[in-house]
C-alpha cells in the first residue's frame, strides 16, 4: 500500500477493531443486532443518519468505509 493510501474498513472490521458484538455495535448507533448484521452482509445499508453515527462512534470518515461484506 502506498503511503498516501488510507486503510479502508468494512463495518465488520470496524466492529472487530473495537471488540464489539453485532448487538453492541448496533446499540451504539441505535439499531438492532439484526439490522447491523444485514448491513455487514450487504442485505441492506445504513441511511444517512446511521452513517453519521457510525462515523462519529468509530472516528472514521465516510471515505474510510467500504459497505461490502
């Protein structure tokens, strides 16, 4: 990876870096574990409000996240 390239994180990776369960991660952004699991697997995606909470809680920018499994 080039020095200027930033690390990209999946939602699962963000959660794992904080050693959280899907339930705990969901609670941090105001959704159920089932909703979080659906985001991680690509069945659905967070809306703008939830993305903002994810960015704030995990201290990342939108460009740091890839919404893929």
